[in-house]
C-alpha cells in the first residue's frame, strides 16, 4: 500500500459544540471503517485507544477513521489525546475527529464503543444512576438513528450496561437488535462465585435497578 501524509487541520463549530479533525500519517488501504468512542477523555478510553490504533481490536490491516466523543468541558483533554495519536504515527489511523456533538461523531459510524456515562456518586442508588444515564443514552440513541449506518455495531461498557444498551437500541430502531451488545463480565464473575459457594440450579441477569439486585 502507498504511504500518504496529510497535514491538514480543520476546525468546525456546531451550535456551541466544537468539532476538530486531524488528518495524519496513514497507509492508503482499500477499506476504511469509522469507529467512535464515547467517554474518550476517561481512563478506560485512554487504555483502549492505543489498542484500537495499533490494530489489536479491528485487525492489523484495517484502516480506521477515529471519532472521540466527550463533554464540551473535556475538549482540551480530547485535543491532547488526538496529539498523542498523531505523535504515535499509527499507520492504521487515517484521521482523528474530536467533539461533543453525538450527531457529528456518530455520522456514518461502523462501530461505536460506549464508555461514557455518569458515574455513581455517594448516596446514589442504581435507580438514580439509571435516571441520569437514561437521558444520556436516549439522546445518543436518537443520534445513532439519525446519522449512523444501519449496519453499525454497538457495544456498551458504561453502567448499568444492560439497561443502557436497551435504551440505545430502543431509540435506534433502524439498527438491528443483534448489533447491540454490552459487557456484563462483573455480573458473570459474581454469578460464578455464587455457583462456587452454593448449589444454584438457574441464574439470570436482571435489568432491575434495586438496592437488593444480584445476578
């Protein structure tokens, strides 16, 4: 593949939210996928992004247009992450786009990784967390419905993952239900522990948001 260098820098403003796009060193491969990571200024994203850029997630021959979404207050952090990606000169990264507008970041997305969500604060029950995150994922689900590709693949990491994933799918009906998934490893580990210490015949993971909730 022919190596290309693009040093163009673009800045656009959309209704109070800022979108910046960096075009950097990349290999001009035939297929390009668009990947969006929400909560991109957080610590989980900081560990995940190098894996995406290095080909550990989508393969070592897959060119990526990367979109990083977070709150407007995290704009400087996102800009710093984009600069670090540029410094890394990852050959698989065609471009990096940062911003706080879901409709802009999800446009024509092939894969979306939802890391971002409101954290559980002292005194909050899971039902309180659901109310806050429900609004976030409803808005983002509507954005997916409007601008994402119909065949987009969605994975949710932000808790409560089951419910957040359900809310996303409900508000993005053009995307098949089987294209939505979420990480429930913690529930799985807790269930294994209960099986180990007791004789349990049947286990299911419920979406109920109650203080007594358990697998």
